[in-house]
C-alpha cells in the first residue's frame, strides 16, 4: 500500500517487476506498507518533484535505509493557431487545436498538425530537461475568397459551384485554392456565369454585367380606373415597371363602364409610354313621379332633380333612389340597373310616419302630446314635425321630445335608466324596481349550493339603481387618476382593487357628481343578478347556459374582457356572472337567518367583506347567482372589481 504526506491513497498500476504511482508533485515523502499491516516504512525524496515529470525509483532495503535513483521524463506540448487542427505525436492522435504527451528526456519525437483549408505542418523535437517542451505554430492558409458584384443592379442571387450562397454584393466564405464556378440569377435578366481562380490568401473580384431581358413601361389612364396587364391588377391611374418582351394586353377597368384596352408588342431594352383610353360609361334611365309633385329625387346621396323627371345618365349597377319633400315622408328604392333599362316609379308621400314607442321595461304608460296611447311598447302614426313623448311608471315619469322626419327611425325608446358623465366618461345606472324575492339556495341551484347559501329566506327591497356594467378602467382612471389593473383596456373592468380602494373611489365620485353612490348590499346584488321582478329563475345571471352570459375559466382565455360583450340578464344588466368578482358593502356571516328581512345590510362589524359574481379565473359553479365569497377589506388581485349602486 502506498501513500504520501499529502495524499493518503495513491493511484497505482501494478506491472511486472514494478509499480507505477501517480504522486502529487508537492509531496515530500513516500510511505509504504504491506496490506493488513499497520507498520510502514517511509522514503524522503532527495529533491523537489516537478509537475508533469516522470521518475524511476529503485528501492533496496539495507540497514533500514532506502535509496533512490532518478530517471527523468518531460512533457511535449504542441499547439496550433487553428482550433480545429488535428495534432499527432509519433503518429498518435493527441488532441484538437492542441495536445501533448509525456516523453523520456533525450528522446527525439515527430509531430504533425492538419486542418481543412490550411497547409499541413510537421517537425521533430528532442526532449530536454526543465520546462515542458512547447511548440506553437501558425498554419499557412490554403484558401481565398471571392467578392461578387453585379451591374447594372445588385440583388442578384449568387451560386458558387452550384450551391446558393447569397445575394449581390456578396463575399464568399473560405474557398479552396483553384477554379470555382460563379452563377448569378435575377428576375428580368439573363443568367450569367463566370469561372474565377482563387489564390492563396487573396480575395478575387467577380464583377458581372447582367444582360436585361425586359422592356420598361410607363402606363397611365384616368385616376379612378384600374390598370390590368395580362389580367393582373396593377393599381389605379398609373403604373411603372418592367415586362418581358413580346405581346401584352393593357386594360383600364372601371365599375359600370366598358373596359378599354390595347395590345402592344414590347422589345428588349426599350422604354415605352402607354396611355389607355378612359373606360366608357354604361347608362340606364329612371322615370320618377311623386304625389305631391316637387319632391327632390336623390340617387346615392346626389340630388338629380325635382319630380316629375327623367334621369338618363344613371350608371348601371346598384343604387339607392329616394324621394323627399319637407313635411312629407320619404320613399326609398334599392335598384340594380342593367344596360338599356328604363325604370319608372310613381310614389305617394304621406304626411306622417308610423312610430313604435318602447321603454326599457314593458307596461309603462305612454303619452303623446298629453294624450294617453297605451302601455309600452305602443305603435302609432305621427305627423311630420315635433312631438312630446312621456312615459310613466310607479309614480315616476320621463319626458322626451321626438322630431318625426320623413326618414326618421320607426322606433323611439324612452329609458328610465340614468346616464352620468364624469370628466368625459359616461356610465349607465339601471333602475331596479323593488320587490320581494327568495335569497339563497333556491331550487334551481340544486346540489351545487354551499353551506353559507343553504338557508333560503324572503327579502324585501326598495327601489334602487345599479350599474349596467362593472366599473370600467376608464371611469376609475377619470376619478382616481390611476389604473392598477393587470389586464389593461379602457372598457375592461377595473381590477386589483381592494374593498378599501373602492370606498375611496366612491368618496371621490360622490364629490365630483353630487350623488350618493355606494357598493350594493349583498341582497341588492343578488336581487339584481336574479333579474328583479322580471326574474326567470336562472342558475346564472340571465341564463342557464353560462357561455351566453359569463366570462369564466372555460372561455375567458385567462383574462378579463370588455364589459357588455355577453348577453344581459332580464333587467338589461351585464356581467353579473363572471369577468370579475364584485365587492359588496356587507360584512360576511357564514349562516343566513331564516327570518324574513327588509333592506338587509349585513352585520354591523366583522372580519371579512362579501364579494359576488365570480370571475374569469373560476369555474362555472362559482358563477351562480347565489354563490358567496369573502375576504379581508385590503384584499386585491387581478379578479377583484366592483359595481355601483345609487339609491332612488
């Protein structure tokens, strides 16, 4: 067993009559002992060992003293300036780029280095004492380059020895010394080929003059006509470019016109100016009579005359023809004219127009100019001119002015909803008529309801207004002058807002508007989500099919979306299922009371605030109208938003 003063275990190779040991060069002594014997003998080296050296030590035992005799080796190291050069010593491979071998001092050894595109190098060296013997060589290049340019234009594709390598101007990679074939190709030019001789360490120039295979043309026609060359659309009015020699068909095309054309033979190397005549218009005729006479006849928003009249210069194709006279209704015809058509119209203009009056809730009482007409929606004939329209509902009234024209819309809507403007940003509040409803786990929720929903109970609410949409980022920014949302978009719901953030937003909004906005109570939120008095008993807000009304994990793409993109619920309110969770004003309790309640506002204190409606991140189950969640008032993540309430 062998060891040294710095290494307790040495790597050893046992050979016939000798042992090869690999010893750290900074060792001072060698220890030797027989296996299973704790006693050992040691030999102190009489000199300092050198790295990468070989020593032959003969050990004899005489009076317990050990003697050593030195036979030395040195290291031969070969290095090339080319990292891919193959290095061999005495015909044996020793490395790439560099390599070495341990050799006996005094011996002579041969070496070689070989590398692609370089001349081979070789030599012999005798190993001496001292520092490792090192040979460093710079290999002589056996390659050159070719710089390819083309005239009169660059941009030609270059092939070297049938291999595509680039586009002119182009300098090749290293090429073997000798002849190489250069080919350049460019559209509208003849192929050109050249043989280039590459010299050692030189860049050879290959300048190639290409022969054109085209004619240059400048084509023009009227500005609004499209130019076609051999059936290919080249744009309107003018076109400049190159064409192959031979016959070409030039056309000017225009809707409702006859195409004009020329066939021209082009010669190589020439420049040709080509003018295509203006396309010829194709007309049809219109005869127009009205009662009463003197109505303006308008074709495609252009007045053509007063009735009765004949219009002979109407282009073929699709047209809208209207007749209008102040104080009378408007008539309209959509026609498709062909060449040679003569169309006749005899229109009677009425002195009134049929109008349907609608409101956002059916059954409102409708009055026109103080006269009761019936419940909305109601249809009536109104004379041309101004009228006063009033809608009444539960003691409330909304009045608007309606101006009936000959081309007025035939539907006029009156809404009890509120539209509020804050610094140029408008938002709508939907009126919710108060009433009585069952709050909590109602039958349509089936077995999906959680424990905190389970006590369904009667709740009665007064009238109030609730946001038609979740508060958008544009409204939040107008009030707060910031937008901390993760998913940016002016019409997306604001998110990453805590309950406390919402209170500050509402405080500032009330200062700006003079109103008394607040968060909805949990009862107000659920009543509106269910559709109020118009509820159809849906599982989600507005439908039993969640994809119709909600952005949730199954369709959101893991982000919020602009408000109002899904269908509204029965009250015309959007996104009460999905998109973002909506904070409520109540402190959370985990059990409902079974007692009937009126305008409940939750407990006076607590630890967590309620939020409702679910979001883009959650599954369908959490989007149910009775589902409840809660968290700390400081809680804010990319799925937490709000909706406003305003008391009547």
